[in-house]
């Protein structure tokens, strides 16, 4: 399809914040930048106090998203589109707070038009929670209890998903689409991990997941699209779509599907993923991340690009060829300078589970070669007890690449052990 030029899109950036109860105009299947700004302005308003998981502001954001899906008459797999759960942040649990946070994901389904493909699903998602007034995880603790509104992180991603829901409702896809808005991401991907463990559709019927996290600060046309290495066909789908928008974006990224956002929860379940991201900035996790700094025209271009990718994937009758990562992740050294590598992917939603629960292991890694797998709980590493992520990290980084160490772990309630030869981080 043809898209409006950047000049036309840029001309629609100004607007006043409309009523959050107003029914959205279906219009045509092009990103509505006025609606994008309106949605971000409401989600990042002081009224919602930063949408911290477990707070009234977070609940209000969920209700707002649910109303939008209701206006589009999407199917609700849960009452009111709300998948309620109790988030149990590991950090809080290890400080003695085991009550958890009552919260909810927001989930809606657009039924596919093709009888042969409507039982296969594409997930389009973003987290809607942020930091609220807390200094935990903030980059400006000196600001005290100031509201951290999270316009880019991640009202921008939430607005992108709402736009794609509108656009795809107009141009009916062959596959069914699951729109998923996650709570608890800032606490450790808790909402997306809950959803994949309690999915409204069979996970083996999900062909791909598109994740939008911080897509509101496009600068110099540079967009990161991570996860193209999670399926053989994704690089071609991304590049081809980019050639069809005007003007093309400078797309960077690549890599496997693990990362510090909600797509990682799906990749750990063998689902190909793409993660859209316009890079970090000086307002990240600060009280200055407000709607006035959003590049609305740029986000509109990203939404149009993603729409083209989704439609290209939707036109394929065959599934993508999933690829498990065989390379160590490119991460910096620990504070001690160690480059030791095991290949474990921690489950940040494990809460009060003693030890380090794994949500997955990287293909070809020392962890996989040693027989470790998703669901295992490491309780001892190299003779050092492991009670949480911090004690695990301390134990791991006390060793060097090439050393062979004993790992004790729990699997299905049984205490087991293995030996691993540690590698070097890429």
C-alpha cells in the first residue's frame, strides 16, 4: 500500500487533548498522529500519576485501553478485556513484601477473515505501566516523589498498539490479531510473563509477536528493530516494508529475541518477535519524560511501517522459520570486569521462589550444554548458595571463562545437579 508522505504526516502533529471517552474515528488505515498525541497526552497526564503497577492510575489506564477496544468491537477473552493477576516483583519479595500488587493486562482479539488462518495469531503488544511517584528504578532520585509520567516509556508504545488496532480493524487481516497491553513490565516483565503462562490462545498457534517500547523519540530517522534474527524471513519483511514508506527509515538492530522488554517473554516460548525502539534519551525514567517531547510525526511513520510488516506477514500462508539464538548476548562486563557467560535467562516474575528461576536458556550456551532448561531453579552455583538474582550474579562473576563449575538446581520439585564449562560473553 502507499503511505502519505512525511510532509503530510508532519502537518498533523498539533492537537488539543480530547475527552478520553470519545469514540475514535475509524477513518482510513493510516496512522492518525492527532490521535497518537491525544492518547499519549492522557496516559502521560498527571491525572494518572505515572501508571505505577498496582495503583489507581494504572487501573485507569487499563480501563481507558479497554474502552478503546470496546469501541472497535474487538472480542474480549476476559471480562471487560482485563486479564487480572497479582504481580509479585522479585525485588519486593526479597525485601519481605510478599503480598504482591493487584493489576491487570488488557487483551483484545480481532478475528481473522480467512477460515484457514483465523486460528493462527499475530500478537501486537506494549506495556502501559511506568514508575509513578517512586524513585525505585528512576534515574532522578533527587526529584523525590515527583510524578514520572512516562510519555515515551511507554505511553508511546501503548498509543502505537491502539493505532494498529484501529488500522487493522479497517483492513481485516486473514490471521487473528491479539492486542496485548502489559502491566508490571517495569517490575520485571511480569505482565507479559503472566500472559504467556496463561495465554488466551494456544501459544503454538502464535506466528509472531510485535512489541513497541519507547517509540516516541525518533531522531534522524533512526529506528531500532530488534529480533530480526528470531526467524529466517524477518529481515526481508522488515527491509521490504521500509522500502515502501516515504521516506525510508534508517533501521538498525537485528539480534535474537531476548531483551529487556516484553517480547523476551514470547521468544522464550519459541515465538518469533520484533521489538521497535527509538533509543534511550536524557529523560528516560525521569520526571521530564512528558508528551511535549514526543515526535508524533515520527511515531506515525513507525506505526505505518509496522502496519505494512504485519500485513506482509499476514499474507503468508506458511509459518515463519523460528531461530533459537546460538550466540552469547552482547552485554557489557559486570562491575568486576568479568566477561564470564552461562547463557541463562532469569525469570523476573519468580517472586518469592528461593533461588534463580530460569525463563529460558540460549541455544548452544554452556547452560544448554549442561542440561539446564526453562523452569529450572538454580539454588547453588560453584558451591555458593543462590537465593536470588543478586546472589546468583555474585556467584557467576566470581568465576572466569573456561572454568568448570557445579550447578545445583530444582526441577519439578527434585534436587538435581550438573557441571558447566563457562564461556566468554560475546
